[in-house]
C-alpha cells in the first residue's frame, strides 16, 4: 500500500516535472493520449455502433441520449467521431512510421557518406519533394485503390523526402562533432558511428517533424475522404462526415461542427507536442 | 583618487528555486591610470562582478547588497536611462567574444560612427574622421577601406580591435575588459594588451578592470590584482608582491600549479578537489576543504580581508 | 634529458606530409579542376620517439591540428607518408589499420564536445573494448572500473552522463577511453587548454604518471608554452603549415633560433611581474593560409627579414645535431634563388 502511494507520488512528481519543462508538450501529449485511449476503447463503452441508424431520431440536436446529436441517418455523431479517430490515427501513425523509418535511413546514409551517395539518394528525394503533396496522394489513391493501406502508403511516400532531408541536415551537423571523430579514431565501424553516435544525437529534429507531420496526416486523410478518394461510406471518417454534413448545414450544423472540431483538436495536439519537443529534446537538457 | 569604487557588492542568481550568492561582499577601488586584475578560476564570480558594475546582469540575477560608485554617480541606484548615457561614454566594456559588441548587419564604420554620434556632439563628417583615426589608433591597416567592411570579414584579433575602438571612442574613464584576449592567439593577445596599456592607461589615464583567468597576463600588464575564490576576494595587492610573496593558501596553490619556465618536468602542485558550486559553498572560509593549511576555526569563522604590514590584503585566519 | 635521439627508436615518422583542402567542393568545381586550396600542412617531416613526448606548437592556422589528424589517418594526406613502426599507415588494409588504431589513440581538446552526450560514461570508456571485442562483457565492465579508478574517478561515475561531470572529470573520461586498449602512442590535441589552471595541473600530472607507468609515447598539440616546457622532450614549432624549428625542449627554450619562435616566446605572458616584456611585436596578424606570402611565410612579420626572404623558401635544416631550423639566417652557404 505504502509502496503504491510512493509510486503515485513519484508519478505525479514526474508529470509535474514534464509540465514545467514544456507546458505545450505536456498539453499536446495529454490531448493525444486521451484521444487515443478513448478511440481505442470506444467499443467497450459506447452504447451505439458507428453505423447503427436510429430512424426515430435523424438530425437530432444534442440530447442526453445523443450527446453530440445524430446525422441524417440517425447515427450517433459522438460515436462516429470516436471511431473516426481510429482511421485518422491509423493513417497518421502508419504514414509517419513508414516515412520516418525510410526517411531517417536514407537521410543518415546521405549525410554520413556524402559525395556520390548523397547525390544518389537526395536527388530523387528532391524530385519527389517537388511534387505537390496533395496531387501525389490523390494520384496514388486514385490509381491504386481507395483502401486505408493505400492511403497510408501514399502519405508515407510524401513524407519520406521530408524526413530524409531533415535527417540529412542534422546528420551533417553531428557528423563533425568531436566525439564522432574520437570514436572513429578508436576504430569504430561506419555502422557503429551511424547508429551509436550520430543517430541518437541527430534524431531530435526528426521527432519534432514527425509530431507535426502526424497532424498533417490527419488533415490529409480528412481531405482525401472529403473529396471521396479516401475512406468510403459507411465507414466513419472525420473528413467523410464533414462532407456528408455539408448538405445539412442549415438544419443540423453540429454535423459539420463536431467532426471539424474533432480534426482541429487532434491536429492541435500534435502541433503542441511538436513545439514542446523542441524544448524537451534540446541536447543540453539531456542526461537527467 | 579612485574612479570606480565597489563597496560590499553582493550579487545573487535565482536558480533551482532559491537565490544563490555568486558574488559575496566584494569591495575594491579602481584608480585612474591603472590596470586592476580580477583573477580566478571559472565560477569564482569575476565576470559577475563586471556585469554587476555595468548593470548588465541577466534577468535571473540581482545586486542584493552593496554599492558601485563611478566617481560621484551611484551606479547601483541609477535608472536605465542614466545607465545608457554612462555606458559607452564614461564606462565601457569589451568582451571575450568581440562579436558581442558588434552587430553583424551593419558595417564597422557605421557602428563606430553611431557610437560617436550618440555620445558626442559631432556631425557625420567629423564622426567619420574620428572613426578613421580610431581604427588607425587600434592598429587596423587600410582603415579607410575597412570602415565599409562587415564584422564577419574580420579575424578574431581584428574584431577585438574594432570592439576596442568602439569602447574607447568616447574616452571612457573606466574600461571593463572581460577575458578580452582569451580567444586570441598569443602574438595577437600581446598586441591587444599592449594597445590597452598604451592607448588607454598611459595616454588617457583610463582605469581598466581586467578580468582574466590567466596569471601570465596579470603578471605582465596589471598594476594591482584581486584574487577571487568562490565569490569572494581572498587576496588583494600590487602585482609584484602578490607574485613574489603570495599570502593566501589559494593564491599560493594557484601560482604553484602553473606549469612554467624553470621547473621542468616533475609533479605540478595541484589543488585537491574542485571549486564548490553556488549551491553548496562550505561554511567558514570557502577554501578550507581544499586548503592544506586548514585549521579547526576555518570551518566556522569567515575570514575578513585584512591589511598586513606590507600593505597586502588577505582574508585568511593565518594572518589574523 | 637532452638529445634523446640516440638510442630511442622512432615509433612514428612523417615523411613529406602535406594536406591541401580544396576551397570549392561540389560537382562544378571538380569538373573545372581543383583551383585554390588551403595548404594546411606543407611537406612536414618529423620523428616521434618511443616513450617520449613530442610537442607540436603553433598558433591558430598553423596546421598543427591537421597534422595531428594526419598522423592518425583521420584525414587522407595530399602527399607524403606516415610510418608507424616502418609501415605506411596510408597503405594499410583493413586488418592492419584496425591493429594500428588499437595502438594509436587520441585525446581531444574540448572535454565538452568530445564525449557523446547520450552515452553513459561507462559505455564511452567501454566502447573501444566493444569495438575490438576484448574479453567477455563482465571482463570489459571490470576493465572500465579499473580505468575509472586509474584516472582518479570512481566506478559510480560509470552510470553518469557527461553533462553531470565537470570539465576536468570529463577530460579524465577522455583519457580513460584512450587508455582502454593499452595503446603505445597517444596524440593529445590541446588536452588542457579549456581547463582551469588547478585542474590543468591535475590533468598534466595524470598524463605524466600514465606515461611513466605504461611507457606511453605522446604527441602533444598545444599553443601553451608553459605546458610544453613542463611536459615535452622535443618541440616542433609550426607556422602556416610548416615546421619552422624543431629541437629538444631545453635547447629550444634556452635559445630559440627561428625569428618566429623568438617572437612567439616573447609574446607568452610569463607569470612573473619582475620579468615584464616590453612587447616589441611584429605588426599585423598571421596571413591567411589561403594566400601565404612567398618565400619564407614569416617574412612580412619578421623583425630580421632580409631581401632574399621574400623569394627563397628556407629549408628545414640541421644547424647542430638534433636541431633543425628553417631560416635563411642559419643557412651557411647562400642558396641560389630557385624559381618558384
């Protein structure tokens, strides 16, 4: 009992510490954690299924039964938003995950070896980057298919050059650090230099970028679904809900306001986290 | 006689939820036409003294006690407007990194002329003439062309000369030099120190407060020296007597730890342990945990700076 | 102490070593053919004797750090060789090079920048052992403890991050890491220049103890002549990429021959107010290595310049045994001006 009380106290102290270091990161992370927890467990507590229609109450304003109202089919909007987050977060996590891994690997190699390797990697990245992101995603989803996996892949393709460029830049800075030279003098292999010495010291700006790109991925998914190239009905996607609600803006403004607000909150969470990470990941603070 | 008088100066920093003393009860006088060295290892508070005098402390620092007088002006009581008038005219400062004093967006000439016009009643042509003369004085070749150059086009030594030119442009009574040559090569260091001595001290009678960690520099250019340890002055006197007859055990140890001429090879004497941090300064004499002569009383009693028969001042119970 | 060359064998020798850094890099510049280059090191030859300390002295831009890196093959030379026990390190293949890297270590200048901020002290010191897979995991950790103690730290420090240590402690960590593989030669690039004097004294004492205990050979790159005089057996003075004078420490300090060495020595502030120098210094600053003066690089600042100095490149020649100087004042027979 006593041990647990101590643990709780320590947890509180730790949380307060983080809050003091960066309020913005703390609030952002809290938003994301709460949203993720709610959407992951929505099937456990929600009385409604996302596609269950209540023909008795179409376009119902918020009531005690439907906290945020219903849409034109009488589907509970709160439930649909919470399910919608699953798709948003899946696309965000998936695309940033793929983009980050590939981009970091490419940027690290380009920055570390330089010269021809750098050109071989970065010139195609420049070409990819020169393409307007939204056009690229629209083309890919339109061409290959409208499944969620295609959407993830499409956004990831847009993200790879962004991550690669950020990683290359910070690698170029770290590669000249004295401790890298020292390790090289001791006979460390390229792999060891890259993974032990450069990667951990160069990754911070990439993580900040990742957080911000998560928010943008959510926006991209919503946009694609909004124009009909993403999630297909009847699946609940925030963008799709927005698009469906457009026709009922007069009678049922909550149909657009709720998913719109939901998108903003998620994007805000990731942006706050990204800003806060800049303070947190400052290497001068490291070592605590 | 004294130009600058520092009386019982105490400066604190806010850190980790508490105010910590970086400088404790420091007093000294700077006379006309002398170079006073303020020497000590990193963390001893010597730079904080300089910034306190200039009233250029960071926002987490404050002067909590004591006064600083520039002749008849109480600097500790002056408001920001008065201070701005004084800084650059009667009171000047140069830094370890000369770029601190230079704005990278403007030409060097612009900056020197601006300073001149701010404090002296000169028109542009007169100010330009003065600026040219100043650059020549501090040994900048092809001064005419250099007037139109930007700070990044200068080497470290040249930038320090420019910073010096700006600092002395209005004939300050007091120049505070915070490690002005630490980042420079020795031949350049010698040139700059020589300039300070000749241009300011000998020709204009400026009083220079030279903050340095380099005992060689102190020996070569200073007239008097204050040795600081952990925020306090532990010894004060003229350079010749401090180097030939150091009294405080810290000064003795510091001088003996220098690897230098004459003593080839062999063990260097060193001071055990390390400088205490602001948060855990020992009670009594702050040097006692590292002192080879420490007595029981050193742990409780804070020694005061006392004048010995030879006119040297030392804060150590051995001389009480 | 003097003239230790007899008997001792050179462990490391540089022969005609040069390093030019091209100014423009990139595709266009390489197509146009290499243009301007900074001659950071120019045809340097020197010997480092086993068990001794050679100091390389010079101001910024003298090329001393570049030379140090060439001696360890951290840079590729433009021309020249470095022979370690007779073998050119630039011809070494993988396994030979690994063997060389084990025996030749470096201690870097800035203890704040030379330790990876995201590794614990223990991992930093253990890394060389990990690289060469020395013994078991537990044996390596034991060795780390031994090394920590040897340099005056405790095994508790192994868990700390570099940011938790003072400058002096960090430099000890750098020394421990350099010692981990029991090297024969250590190149120390300004190892004490960023430390306070009392900490500097502790570090220098440690380095000389280690030299005695392990019969280490040091190359000490520094601008601090107090440290040089205290610590080294021989000194090479560099100016703008070239060695201008080389001699046994005592002999050099007793009577510096090259005018630059004399100027350098007189510029050092001696911590003795009774020996004040009225600095009669050369005008101007060291010229840019981009565009070094013709003839002797030092001639525009040299108080003893003669007419020939701007056209004739002085060679580093023995004036007396074991002492070399590159200055026309010491060249016996007048050399004919050679076309540049």
